[in-house]
């Protein structure tokens, strides 16, 4: 049987990205969900969360646009940066590569998933979360 893992990239490992990554990993590992964090990006590679991913052999990028180099090996890019310019760049990069497979999930999608993490309280948010 082919690998059915959902390969995701997490962009932005600050307060929002850290909380989301922690809960995503916890739920996927506890429940055996086929989710693999295939890459992360943060401006600060010495961020403890980024260092933890690097220690687990997950590629860590300092520029979120670099994850697009993984092409269709990524299923979902969770953009948790709140940076509209980065989102435009991601869409442009994927389009120029002809990548019609990888989707960009903004914070609102992460918020929806947060509801299923069964955690008390709301996920921290940036200002605008759409496109």
C-alpha cells in the first residue's frame, strides 16, 4: 500500500505556530493520524521549536517561500505567519511551478482544526487571517 501520510509544512513558529505545532503533533501521535510535518519555516532557526524539529530531521527554513521547493511532496502549507506578502508569494511560487496539488491553509483553517484538538480556550490569532 502506498504511503498515505498527509505531508504538511508549518510556517511561523511564534506563539501561534508553536501552539498549533504542539497540538498537531500531540493529536497525530496519540491518535496515530497519518500526518507528517515535512518542513517548517521561521525567521529564527534558533527558536526552540525550530531546533526541536531540526533535531527530528525535519528541514527548517528561514524563508517560508523555500518550502515550495519541496513541490508536490507537500500536501498542505499552514501559513501561521500573518504575513500577507508571504501568502501572495506562496501562491505565486506554487503557480509558477505548476503545482496544483499543494494547498495553502491560512490561520482560519488552523483555527478550525484547533476546535478538534479538544483544547480549552481559543487559539491565539494574528489580525487578518485570510487572503
